[in-house]
C-alpha cells in the first residue's frame, strides 16, 4: 500500500489553495511535469520574502515531490523551504494548474 512517505517516481502531488473550511483539491502530477517544474525552479532568480495571499479565494498552488519537498507558488513568487524565487511569467504556477485533471478545480482565475 502506498503512503505519503512513498518515494515512487509517480508520487508527485499538486494542489491548489482555493477553499476555506474544506479540503483543497489535490491530484497526482506526472513525473515529466515534475521534472519540468524542477527545471523552472532552477532558472528562477532568488528574491525577498513572499507576499501574503488573501484570506479567501484562490491563494496559490503547491507541489510535493517524491522526496517530500513542498513548493508553493502564488502570483510571481515560488517558495521552497524558506527560499523564495521570482517567476514574473508565473510559469511554475501555471504549469501546476494546467496539470490538474478536468473538473478537479472549481471555476476561478489565477490571473487576478
């Protein structure tokens, strides 16, 4: 049985912070998309601290890799273990959102 500690190559998990009071949607991410996210992360320049997301509504995305590392992205900022990088084109965030299976996410826009 797989657990959250699984280290299989297919254990990338994506999610979006969209709900208040109920679980946020999560989905498996294909390993090739995980590799794309890693490549995007490596190219991003380091920046200062992350801005706070709003209390309600869309608040960004997250990705957990097979090693248990968790990235969060909201607007132009991506954070991993206290390190924040700037993503002016929002490639990381948009790649995570695009990986969600149809019907997983409620109607909303990350373009706000």
